[in-house]
C-alpha cells in the first residue's frame, strides 16, 4: 500500500518545489497535486481574483512538468490531483480543463473535482460529462467527492452532493464510465450530522472507490488533522477498505496540521504526517 499527501499546506510555507522535496525526504511514495493556487476564489464576493502563481500563467504546463521532474529526481511521483473549487462558480469551472491538463503533465492518474454541493446526480453529471472526453484524451480519471454543508442553527453538517452512500453512488453511476470514480473524504463522513460513516460509505462505493482523502477530526467539525490525533477510529475503516480490496493510495489531506510549523521545521511536521500514513498502510497490510 503506497502513501501520498497533498502539497498545498507545505507549499504555503516553502513553495511547491521544496514541498515535493520534503515529502520525498519524509518517506511518502507520491504527492497529491493541489491546484488551488491556479485561481483565488473570494468567498465573500463570490468572485475569482487574479493571481501571479505559475499555474495561472500561460506557462502552467511547464510548471507542472517542473514539479513532476522534482518528484522523479527525489524518487516519488504524482498519483492524483485536486482541482480548484467551488464549481458552482463559472469562473472556477473555466479552470477545470487546465487542472486536468496539469494532472496529466505531472503524471497523475486521477483528478478530484468537487460536485456542486447544491445539485443532484443528474445536474452534476452535466459538468462531468462535459469534461469526460477531454479527461480521456489526457488519460486522467475524474473523481467526485463527498461534500457537506453547515447548519449554523443546529451547529453541525448537513446534506450536500455525495454526502450519503445513496447520493455518492448515484453521482458516479450517472456517468457510467470507467473514467468516473469516487474519492472518499474520510473526515467528511465522520462529521456530526453527516448521517453516515466512513465504513458505510466504503462498503456502498465498493468498486467505485479509487482514491482517498484521509484526515482526522473531533467527529463534529471538518478539522483536517493528522490521523490518530483526534477522535476517528481508523481500524474499522481500514478493515472495510480491506474487505472491498481497495487498491488505491492512502492519500492524506490533513492540510491544517502544518499550520503550527514554519520553514525551519516543516520537514519535521511532514515526517509526522508520513509516520501516520505508514501506520495506516501497515494496519491494512497486516489484515
């Protein structure tokens, strides 16, 4: 079982290039290409703001190639990616094909693209079906992900696209193509109000499940913390993955964990992340 982690949190501290080097040094097998810097979404004004990041420039493919080579030079590869969101923004959606291109250029095989939280399987299928021929041309599978909304009055999560086993399966099945798969966010399933569990999701998704976002939480909020630091019990989750013969990567999305680190000690934090991922992989292998 190979382990991977997102690069966004480390990149905020030391940049993507150094982040990949550190992820390799820490002992990960692969890196998850976070592409949120491709464009900046202002949640207040609900508009996309200009950015000077290389992924926003006309040389975006050259930057993806550069990151791929840095990984290969350090003995690791890109296994998957994460496109910008929210996709209900037309401006964000205009970057999705670019995200697929960059995934392929970096060597990734799966691009995670959020569904629109507020739409059902048929409506979200329109977006994925529009992208599918382009994704196939580049050899990149599309993955939808289980989402959540928040009820301020109840103070917990509420239903969103793919939030339940039924909704998740319907979203994948609406495309009915091998290039459409599921990326299960473990933390999202374990939030208060989610009306499901990671184990239920895994068993329902079965062969549809091709990627993971692994992180820990307090069984209430979307904490995105390092596994084994909070309240999620990972053993039943690992057993369920073993039952369906999951063959994807164990990819961490504990992107809040490194906020306590700086450029001088971030490698230590990434090593702790790698240790937690290795523990999960060992649990899987021992079953």
